[in-house]
C-alpha cells in the first residue's frame, strides 16, 4: 500500500499527523525552523532502536534500558586511519523514500535538565538529547548548535570513534556547518540532516 514504505521511517506521531493534514507551504511555515536527523536503522540494531524510543515523545519504555558496556568499543565501521572514504551530499527525499531510517527532531528534550541550553547533545547515554545506543558511540559523543541565522552545526566532543562529516573526520570541539543533506557518521552510525520541506515531500510523494 502507499503508506507501507513510509512506515519504515519512524516519525513521531504528531509529526506524521502534521504532514498528512498540511500542505507543503503550511507545514514548512510551521516547522521550517526545525532541523531533523535521519538515523539509519538498517541491520540488527535493537539497542539503537530502544534508545530512539526515548525521542519519540509519546511513550516511555515499560522497562529500564538494557545494559551496555561501560566503555566505548570500536564498532565494525569505526574510524581508523585510512578508513574515511569521500561521501557525497545526500538527496534527503530519495534516501528517505528508499532506506530504513528513524527521523528525530534536532532539539532539546523537554524531559531533561536545561544544562548547556545552546548544545543539543548526542551520545549513547540515555540522558542525551539524541540517544544513539551503540557500542561505537561515546556516552557523550558530540552536540549540535544552531546560530542566530538558524544554521546548523555539529561538534565532536572528543569521542573515542570520532565524528565524520562527508569525508572529513572532525577536530574535537570545532564547529562544522551541516546544511540539509549532509551525511554525518557518529562512530559507526550513519545519519544525515533533513529539512522540513524534504521531510514533507518524502512522506507525501510515497503516499500519493
């Protein structure tokens, strides 16, 4: 059915409803200042999916999150010297229409303390704004920032397995601009930045 492919991209229910019931112009007007992150969920990644449930904003896990190793481990695709390959910018509509992704809002979680309000934290720990529960991701891996012009930046916090933007491994604590379509790899977790217009188009083009 038309909606089946959309179900592979897990969106918060409120966002799905907004897309279904809005024109592109009205959706972008309401959500255009928000940045989104598409997180690859291909393969067997139950802990990653478990952590992403914390970000859906609708339900809470019925049980504590499963335990993970205390230290960050080198994942199968973790960065090693010479392993970084050039990566082109991604077409968000094409990628979302064909791949397995969960899309989350790049923003502060309302259920956490307001420490460092200018930083949207990323890491495998459950108290991060964006939770990527994978052994290759550091507990506090990095963060996003948004400037006064609403441009988005990513920063690596000195993580064990690094953050890669396109083909470049980031220097710790240096801001890197990441416009829509930019691929970002946290440890061995592949993600890319999505804007509101692309999100609406990807959903509606598949449900037309």
